[in-house]
C-alpha cells in the first residue's frame, strides 16, 4: 500500500504541475478554479463610495519619468487633451537622457500645458527621480504617471476627490495592453499570495477574481495600489519620506503602500470606477537586457524583504482569513476537513464553513488517496490518529486546527503538528487544556464558522509560529522550550540542524537557534534568536542575543519573549524614513544642480555611478 500511495501522489503532482506549465502559482489557481463552486457571492469588505464634488481649488503636479519615450509621451498628451478637465496642472517630465523626439513632443505640448522639462543628465532610479520631482513640485497633490499610460476618460476629478476623502494613496483600474496584442487585462490593485517555490509572500498585479464583482467597479481599499498611476497629498508624501530609494524599478509602490499603512495609518484606495490604458512592454525597463533586469529585481526583492518581509507575511495570513480587509486576497481560504465520510458533525461543519467562511470545504478521509493536501490553506482534523506529518504536499503556510471530542483517542502524540485546538463545549475544553498542556478553545453555541473565524483571528494576531532548532534530536532544552511555548498558546516546532539542509520554513515568525547555523540559510523576514555561545566568524545580525538556556528555562524564555515582543512591534511598524525637504521654492534653473547634490544609492546597478 505505501508503494501504491507514493505512485499515486507522484502522478498527481506531476500532472498538476505539467498542467500548470511547471509554474506553481498557475497550478494553484487552477486547483482553486476546479474546486470552487460555480457561483460565489461578491465580497463587499473594503468597498465604499467617493463623491466627486465641484472642483476644489488644487494644483495637481503630474510627475512622469521618461527615457527615449517620445512617441509614448505624444500619445499620453493627446489623451490628456482629449479627456482631462482639471484646470490647474503642472507636468514635470524627468528626462533620463533621451536621444529621440522627446524634446519636440514636450515643446508642442507646452502650448496646452504647463510643462517643466527636467534633464538631470543621466539615468536615475524611479524612486530617486520621483522624490526629487516631488520636492520641487508646486502642486497640492502629486500624481505619478508612467509614460506608457493613455487616458480613456477624465480621471483627475475622481483622483483628487479620492485623495481628499481618504487622505491616503490613490490608484485607478488599469487596463493592460501587451505589445502586439489587442486583448486588455484589467488590474484592480496589488495583492499578496504565497510563493512556495521561493519561500516568501509575493506581491502581484491583481486581476478581478470570482468574488471581486464589487471591487472591480467601485472604489475599494486594497493592500497596495500600483505606481503606474499613483496619487497622494504632496505634503504627506514628503512627510513619509517619499519612495524608498533602495529600490531599482521594482516594489517601490509596494514599499510606499506598506509604509503609509504601518507608520501613518493611511489606506491604499483603488478607484476601480475609472480606468486608463497601460501599454505593457513599452517602458524602458523592457529594453534592458534580461540578465540586468533579473539583477535589478533580486536587488529590489532583497530590499523589500529586509524592510517589510516580516510584516507582509504576518498581515497576509490575517487577510486570507478575513481578519484584515487591508490585505484582502480576493478569495477565502480553501479548507480540508480530515474526517470519516460518515461523520455527520463534520459534514454539517463542511456545509456551514463553505457557506460562511471558506472558499470551499472538502471532506478528506486521510486514506492514501486523500492525503494530498496541496492547495488547502486550513486543515481541520477530526482524526487524532492522523498526524499531519503523513500528509503530502501540505503547504508550510497552512494552518492546522484539531477538533477534539469526547471519546477520541489521545491527541498528545500528534499535538505538536497543530496550531489551534477546538472542543465542542467549555467544560470539555477546560479539561483538554489541562490534559494537553496548551489552550483549547470552546466552540459553544457560536457555531463552527464563527468559532473558527474568532480562533484563527486571535491566533494570527496574538500568537507566533516559532521554530526551535536543536543541535541534535536529544536536546532536552529544545523540547522544554517548545513545550513552554505551546502552553503559552504559540505554535512551536522542533527540528534538528543537519548539514546544509534548509531548516527555516516560510511559516516561521521566530527562529531560536540553539546551535550555530553554519551554512544554513537565515531569511531576513523572521525574528532570529541566538541561544548559543558566540562563534567566531558568525556575522549574521541576530535580533536577540539570548545566551544559552542552561538552567532556568522558564525564566530564560520569559525574558526572551519580552524581547521578541519588542522586536515584533518594530518589525510590524517598519523602518522609519527621514522626511523629504520641501524644495518648492527652487526655480527650474536650480533644479538640476539640486538633483546632482543628492546621492543615488542604486547608481551602481545601472552602470551610471
């Protein structure tokens, strides 16, 4: 039977990934499409109305970066002439060294618009040039606009109203048009999802999903809005420190949206009732060599993970389970219930959860044909004899919930695999808390959907997922630390450091190293605790130097948890960038010297240093 099981699972996995073009994200989306019901009600969370009143006196400064984009600018200005009604504009075009018709196009446009043609003399990064342009802008509102945008309607009145009412970052629905094609692909904002292949949470351009009927046509809060069309109050932009200048043409808008929310409590709002055309593949980054673009992307990804990787991963979990609308996924969690087919309580729960909590809820028996848990975000187990270590393709990001009942076998053997424990009533939950040595939540009269939602929300908001990495399998300190963490309600796993194996999972909020990691990878989007004597040459910047837990482990862990709490608060708040100076008083003759006074930290990547 084990051989047959392995063969079946191998065929399942090979078929799935082949069908997905060997792309895990595609395979996952096709799994959801095949499993979800034909009709799903539209989610209304985060959707609201914005009234466009009579134009309030406000100057809008449009910032456009360009490099040999003369023809695209011609199209953009023609669309502004055709559709724009906002009376008070200044357009700052930052020319990164064009040798085409850009100058002629701008001279012609100057007959209709207030054009400021800035020539800093070389190719700067997106963040660097946008920040300098914002500093010298004279408008009340900034609108960062890609040079490959074409207006198809009058968007400025809605954008100004959105900035005024929300106070945050405002984008619109983009209709992407790939070079050489006629098909249009709508984008309603930026979302996050698992990237299991790379072991991180990834940002991606969000197309409308099955539950996005309202979001796709109304103003709504999104995790982030894209920088291709991005507006905000100028004074607020300067106060935030503008775009982080560590990036080079990737993730600048993601960073800004995360910073606005974390440090200033400002939302990212997508005005999906108005749109513009985005000519994909036309910008200058597409003309750079592939190897160079990949180097730029890796650099920017490292910067994002160092600054916000921890916050993204924590909040993305909350968003998936409906506990934080700012990190909406456009879908609900996929749920697998491990139970016998004849278990009527499990079948009732599956129907209830599918109706009010999950995208879909499947009963899986745990037998070898049902052990493949690929694609499920939450596992609700009624089977104590089925430890999740036996499951195949279980995502490291999946939450595991044990639903215990009177008459079950002993759950202690598999308890370490579960994050949350539920029981039917308060009296039984209290007894099982004492028996298991960890919190058990009572379902009571709330019903499974409400109880599960509350338990998951509380766990994700207040608990941590902690990996305790021991030098060997007999480490009594590792076992004692893990037991104490579970008793406090955290999820703790113990694993052994072995060779160059990757010991840290993308689910780990905290990693406690009881021995030197050696060559093992230590991702920056977790809190790292050094619980061993200093090792010469180990230069990794641990968040907490805790020392060895040799004697009183309970006291040691208590102080470590306090430091972890402080570090968690700092990571969730994100880095604090210095405000940008207000250089509005500079005349155009002084702008370029001002540009050159500033250091562009990414100049070495473009070969411009």
